[in-house]
């Protein structure tokens, strides 16, 4: 089976809203704020709604950057993105003045230095951006004396949080896809036939979507095909390989029962039409890999147009 | 409203890594065949299909749509999906049958956890403002809960090791289990800690797998199954996503779900506890006494296919009703970090 690393990534942007925006602005100014409920309970980190009563919360009060570890665990091999690169403790920390505990990392030489009930205080990141990561981590011991030494609570609201998410996968092709991709690397397009409905799928599927059974019988398809439908691409976009206008078409290879998307070159975009006969234009052999991009594009093959009835049921 | 029963169940072997794709097709095709053969139900008769899976686990968008190929959805089917364990898909299907909308449903869950870094991916289910940016992985979060319970006197490391030893022992009789064997608690306690206080064996393995459940209303159930497992009650509750707001040494949501149900006569329970301490926690929260056998299948510690393991708890419990070895059984499923959300389902041999 073929497999390859797959590393999707995206920078999520989330609006904070009025309450979390003030909480985040506090972090940028090295202050931790809690949301106070009608019962006087102070929730840290600030929550928008009281978890018990579901009442919307709006009053924020500053709490101490020093608190008590309520429970902890040891991260012996930190994962990328976590607060510290060397082994550290995760802890739920109840800050002085808060009635709930917040999760963060505690820097410690080893698990033997940790215990429930120990006192820790926040260490601030040198560069802060209005996010929970503005607290670099907590460290053991009492924090700086609060009297007169804590920064003022800012009258500010952070608008947005940008969270880059990058994950790593090993993506596996199905047995049918693996055959198809290996054959492409040899310059052949191979589909597979459903044993029940006899339809030929290209690319082949793990299961026939009509009958729910694996497709098994290999069918080699030629280079000639019919355009079932198409569109003219006029819109430029990042990463575009070809200067617009050009044609993106559904290509039905002779002998296949399902078309795939490809590009049509070799004639003016205005000449492309439904039923037009085309053939695959392969890249030079030395560029072939396990990829449909081995076919650079499709180009008119000069045959008369296919009659509509011959491809109507593939539209 | 009509009564609903579990009339069929099939599950794939729990394995560390399958060669198949993340859309589950290769795992699901044989399971659908198995439940159709077992029940005599035909694909065209299925009133509703409902699945549980996750695009984050698959690393691709709309992976559950690709899974529909395994059904053969022509002509078009009545279908739904939840981005959580398929036990919640079973809840949706149960409601669809009870309300008379359909008379049969096939529920399935699948996950290929081996494709990515499971414990890291699960950090993305946390609050995106105050938790997820720190990437607290699922094992570390569970370890916080394990210590909270140890500190509170709710369980001990010795008891946790006994849970693992029992799981491994019972899993020897389950050919689909991933981990099994004979171990003493002392042998297990001699192992080094992995995410202190958890040892590796306290954590369910990373598993690829799938499960399929067939549900039917009262008019169809006895045609499809000799001894249907009637759903006596099903309830699920959720708690705040903010870990520090919860008492992690117990489960308020499980207690509330249990209070909704009559669990009288239950002598067997399948609990979806991916960490050893959670089995003890759930036993306490539900109020199961020592006479109740827990996880005769070996449970999630013997194999934990994400998004299918909760559904499998219902299936395993129902199987004990089907084969006549139990008259009443309880199934539990969880979703979210440190047992944030919990579902309970009572199954009975009598309507």
C-alpha cells in the first residue's frame, strides 16, 4: 500500500468577544482576571457563562498570579507546541482570589519536585500577544509581593486570537488507489470494475458507491476521452499554474464510467465543447511519479464529437 | 412511542495499525456484510444510517462522506453523522425509531488513530481560547484526573493496576482485543510511570477499528433477532469544557445520567473508560456494586478504536443479552476530555 506524510496546517482566527477580550488584554499586561458570578464565585480563566447557572458573566476582577497546585501530572516527553520544551508538569492551579483552577505548565526539575498543595506563581512571556500563552509557565514558590508591585489592570479589549494548528499524519492510499498510482508511474491509467454493477471507476474506489463492495478487476484505459462538461477558468488565484482563461473539464476516458477533472489545452478556451474528443498529453517520462499530474493536460484528438447520448448518463 | 432494541452488532479486530485508509471503507465493508447476514436485514430496508467519526483523526475534510461508499448509497439513503463517538449516533438513531420516523437503523463508528498523533489531536477538542493553545494532550489531562482521585482518596494506584490486570485477563477470551495477558497488579506497579501518576498500561492503546450496530423498533426487532436487547433507557449528560471548574475525582454528568435510568437487575456493565482510574470512577458514579461484572470484553484498555469504542460498549453489552448470558446490562460511552460527556444505556432481554 502506498502512503505519504500529510501535514495539514491552518491559522485559525477567533474573535474573543467582550469578556474573553478583556481577560486576554489583562494577560498582555501581565494581569490575570477572573469572572465573578452572582454568587461571588470567581472563575479563572474567565468564563463567559456560569457553568452552574448558565448566567452570562460580565464582571471581571483581578486575582493573584500566585496560587496552589490542586492536581498535577508529569509530561516526560513534551510535544511540539506545549509551553516548555524540557520535561515539565501540567497542573490545575487555583490562584489566590479564585474559586476555580486554571490549567498551565509548571517548570520543575522532575516529578519529585512536584506535590499537590505546593505554591507556584506565573512567569510571563517576554513577548506577549494577548493570549493564554502570555503566561510562559508557572514556577514553584510565592510570587512577587502584591502590594504595589503588580501592573495596573488595563482598560482594553483584545479582538482576535490567531491559533496556528499544524498536524502530522501518515496518509494511506487504499489497495485500489495504490494500484492506480503505481500504474500511473508507468504511464498507464488503470480503473477497476465493480463485480456487481460492472461499472469501471477511475480512480478506482475502495468500495463501489452503488453496491458497497470492493472493486477488484483491473481495467487498463487508453489515452482517448470525451469531455462531458467543462468550465472556463477566468479567476486568478494563488498557486495557479496556467494563465487564465483556460478550461477545466470532466474527462471521461473511453471504457470508464466516471469522469475525473483535468485541464484542456491545445485549443482556444472558446472552442472547447461538451462531447469534444480529447487525448492525454503525458509529461516526459523522466517526470512521472505516482500522480495523475503525469498527464500534463488533455488536448483535442481531432475525432468527431461524441454524440450527446453516448455520455449523457455520465453527466 | 415504540420500544427500540439492539438487534445486531459487529466489530473489527482492534489493532495498532491497519493498512487501510482513514475513511474506514476497508474496515466497514466486511462489518456491514456481517450484520446483514446476522440479522437478515437488507440494505434497501434500512430506514436510517448514522455514523460517528472525526475529520481531525483522519486529517482530511469530510472523511465521513467517503465512508458512505462502504454502504453503497444508491438510491440515496437517509443519513446523519456526529463528530463524536458513535454511541451518540446510536442515540440519534434510537430517537428516530422511537418517534416513528423509521423502523430500523444502522449505526457505525470508525477511526484510524494510527494515522496521526492521537494524544495531540485530542487537544483540539479543548476550549480554543484558554486550553487548546497550550496543547494539553489527552494522556496528560487524564493523568491530572488520576491524581485528583488519588489525592481525594477515591482510588489508589493498586486499584488502578488491578483494573488493568483484570482487563488483560478478560481480553484473553476476546479474539478481537489488542492487548491481553496474565499480569499481577504487582508486576504492573513495577513498571515505570509514563505520565505520572499514569503508567503506560493505565492508558488505552492507540487502536484502529470500527463497529456497527443495528437498531430496530418493536415491529421489526423480533424478525431480525431471536433475543433482542431492548433499550430500557438511554441518557447522556455533559459538563463544562473548563477542566478547572470540575471535580475531576468524580463525574457529575454520569451521576445525572444514571439518575435518569432504572438500572435495577443489572449484573453486567461495559464501561468506556480509556484510562484505568476512570473505570473505578465510573463504577462509583453509577453506583455499581462489586457483584456487577465490568467489561467482560476487556473494555477499552484492551482496544480503544476512537469514535467506535463507545458504540462497542453498547454492542458488547447487547451481545450478552442476545446470547442469553445476561438479562440486563448497562453500557456507558464517553466523549470529551477526562469524561466530560457521558452516555448510559440500559439493555434488557424483556421488553
